[in-house]
């Protein structure tokens, strides 16, 4: 059996485990659109280095051949890449003198497509996880048009755009989003390619760019990124209640970011005044909230606390039950956790690849945690015997996870309990903040419904779901 014959299923099995460990949830949308047969060129954005081709290999229902940076074809990765038929690509920033080698790579792509295979390329030409697509290079369009031209445009090549997103960015246990867009063909470009090949390449590159912008988390103006992310924070509770089509529980925030960006990108051009109205409403809400000294989490995050005087009782019980295991997890796991975090940051900064930070964190943690946990278990063995050491080792991982979750919960309890007490002392200011918050949500509801009806052609949520009263600070007590 060839290397590809046994490596592919082994690696797919490992990827199944890896995605469960690395990702908190994986949301796959539009996979039913993927062509069951015929040549396909996948074009995807590139937010997470080695994880992106792994996502395509695992979730695409047909074997995928993909391009990879030529410098990866060394050491451990070489047999894996070769088993998957990876095509080495040379980037101009890596070696401008070697760009001629890409002509051979493009021909390999064209050969695969002529055989009816599925090939993938990341047309940004670099890895980054900023919510703004890098300029799309012409390579994907050149490959597609070259393949079709070699078959006199009878190949019926299909281009499938794919949007990839990991949220939160650069963090372990992120929510992953794999969005397959509407497939399209390029036979209509045959006359133009015959007369003006460069112009046809530019036209197709523009189509690919437009498709990727609609699927990836993309903010048209980088200056607007904080605005988009802040609006997402404010609207998150409303989105969780109304739901987002095609997304399950934990992935709501990441999907909301992408849809919020798409909506604001559209109206920044189609109706900039409506976007300015939302900006002004957000500024007023922030100004009043800061003046009143109200933590934003009181309005924007669910407390999961009982009402009134029962809240302190609940918090006391939670602290009493969780303090000991949380302290145990922190005491045993703090050294490997912070060491892995620091080393991963240094490695990513040294390579200039901050997008790979979470993957580096996982790789370094795979060394630091077993090493430190092993030393701690050995010390317990020497001091208290084998039975105690086994029990200690069994508790290490769940206690470490509990410490991380417990720390976030303690901070939330402190914010909400302290905030409730503070709001009772300034009810008039709280009411103004609540009104500003409600006004902002109403404006966002209007823009959301306009986008659904005017752009997506969907029904308005406001007409199909009666709006509930919003949760206000004064009502949290």
C-alpha cells in the first residue's frame, strides 16, 4: 500500500481527535452545496496556518490536494504533505528569485483539475487572523483559467469559496466555523480570456474576493474593527435569545461577529447615515455607562444568578463548593500553564506568525503539562506512596480545567454582585443607561431586519417574533 493509502485514514482519525481537543465547537455550513463529482477548486481565507488545510482535508467529502509553503516540505511534515499530494508554492516574500517555480506548481494544479480532482488554495498568500482579508492574489484565478483554457473551456470547473474563522482568535478551545459558499463556474470568461487574459484574471480574482468577504469574518475598514466587536458584545444576549440560523449554542458569538461585519460593510456603503446613527447611539450608551460607573457586563452578559437576596446566597454556596478544587487546580497547573503561554508568545513573536499563537500554545503545553504533572506526581509518590500518587494524578487535569472555569466565574460573581449593590445607590443614572442601551438595541434590530429583507431576502425577525422586554440594570436586582 502507498504512503497516501495508509497515511490519509490515520491522519483523518487523528484530526477527529485533534478538533475535539483544540476546538470547543465546530460549525460547518453549506457542505450540502459541495459538488459530488467533477473538478473543483477550493479557495479559502487563511486564519490559522496548519489548521486550515487540516480543516479542508477533514470536512470536504472528497480527497483534497492543496498548495503549501515550500519551506514546509522538510522534516516531519514532508512525508505527510507528500502523502496528501501537497503542491509546494513559493511566496514572493520568501524567495523572489524562486517565483518561476510556481509555474510548475500551477501546471500541477491544472493537471489535477483536468483529472476531475479537488484542489485547494489560499489566495491571500499568507496566514493572518485579522478580521480583514489580505489582498487576494491572482494565483487562484490563473490556475482556474489555465485549467479551463487547456480543455477549451469544456472542463466545467467549479470554484467553491470557503470562509474559515476561529473565535476567540489566537486562543485554545475556540469555536471553529467552516462556511462553504455558493459554487460558481467560469465558462462565461472564455471570450474575455481569449482576447485579454490579464483582464479575465482580474475579473475572476474580484469574484473570488467578493465571495470570500461574504463568508469570512471580514471588516472592510480596519478602523471599524473595534466598533464591530463592541456592537457584537452589546447585541450578544439578544442574538442568543433570537438565535442565528445554522449555528448551535456555543458558536453564536463567532457567527454574530461575521454577520455583524457583513451587515455594517453593506450599509457603510449603501446607507452610511444609518451606520453613523448606530455609532452615535453606542457612544451615548458608553458615555452614560462610564459616567454612572456601571460595568458593561451587567447589561451585556447573563449573570446566571438568582434574583434579589437569593443571589448572595447562591454566590456563597458556589464559592464554598468550588474554592478547594479551584485552588488545587491553580496550585498544580499554574506553572505549566503560564510557562506554555510565555514560551508560545515568544516563539510566535520570533517567527512573526501571531496567528499561530494558539496552536503554538497547544504544542508547548503538550510538553510542559506532562513534564510538570509528572514531577508533581513523583513527589507525591515519594512522600505519600503509590496510591496517593495515582489519586493525585487522576485529579490533576479536571482540577486544572475547573480552576480556569472557576476563575472566570468568580470574576463574574464579583462584577454582578458588586454592580447590583452599586446600582441601588444611583437608580436615576442607571435608568438613563438602561434607556440608552435599549435605544441602541432597537436601532440594531432595525438594521438587522433591513439587512435580512433587503440583502438576504429573508423574513423580518421583528414581524415573526414579538420582541420581549430587554434586560436592564435596574431589573437585575
